[in-house]
């Protein structure tokens, strides 16, 4: 059986992963929380699943590098130093990094890219995401992934067309701009809608999560898949064959 180290087992996603693992052929070999011996937990495992914080993700990647240990990373809000640590790990081990591990969301990414390619930048594209009030990063990693998929469909550079906030006199909406809006409140697990506004019509692509089990199941599926792959960085669409 593939041995899995779960980082952040006391968090929402850590708990969901541990619970979902009982229905798989994976075994939880270690549970590493803040203050625990991370090196020992990684040493006792064939792969680790990480839904923690950017600081913890960077530390885990550095330790995993020395063991060439495969990883599944769902931490969002990663900065340049965190991405650099993951890039180094991907040179010696296979890793799956995704903002969202659900089948539905990854299908939505493909549909958003296809819609953007067919409709073109003359259709105004906006992404709205809603999460629980305790979520720290904004926009969500999934919202950014959807927006980037739209930019890819347009053949544009996302960083030059993005608009994450609008306040005051911002002027007319530029052609090809991709807006991302954030809503926080209550206990919403995750809702994302990509809207394409045309002349006298609009198209909406939405995904609503009602349980974290969909993300946990996807992460475990990624863990079982990644241990058989050569070194490199993969996303969830590669795991699912989409």
C-alpha cells in the first residue's frame, strides 16, 4: 500500500483527507501538524499531501527535496519563494500542484478555456468566487486558475489583462479584460462562476462545492497517481486525463 503523510491533519482539508483515505488502498503513515517532526513524517511515507500554509509548504518541499519524495500540494496563496521551492522539488520528484482537486472544477477549467477560445475577447469575461469567512487568500486559487484558463483561450497574457478590484472612476471596460471578484461570508465551502457577456446574451459556467470530500478524494487520487510518474510538475487535469 502507498504510504501517505498528511500535513495539517487538524485543518479542514487534512481531516477530510484522512477520513476519505479509509475508502482507498492508501494508508495514512504520518500526520504532521505545526510543531511536529515533519522530517520524520516524510521519511515514513511514499508521498505527502499538503493543504497547509505557504510557509509550511516551502519547508516541506525543502525537506522532501533531500528524499526526492513525491508530493500533492493544494496550498493556495503561494509566493515566489514558495514556487521556487516547489520548482526545485519537481526537478527530482513528481509533484501535483493544483488550486482545486475536484473533477467538476477541472472540467470547468477546460470548458472556460474552450468558451473563451470560441467566443473571443469581444465577449467580456468575469469570474466571481465565494468562500467562507475564514479563508485568508483572495482571490481564491481556483478563481485565478479559471481566469488564467480564459486568458489562455484568448491567447493573452493574464497578468496584462487581469482586473481584481474596481473602485472609483475606473473608466470603460477595456476589450479583453478579465475581472475577478471575491465574496467572503458564512461557511460557504466554495462557489465559482465564470460569466461571458455578449451582445444581448450571456453564458454562465458555475461550480458549487457542498462538501470537502470531493477535494479530499481528488487529492488521494492524485497521490496514488503521482508515485508512478517521473520527476516533474503536474496538475490535476493530467491526473484525470482531461
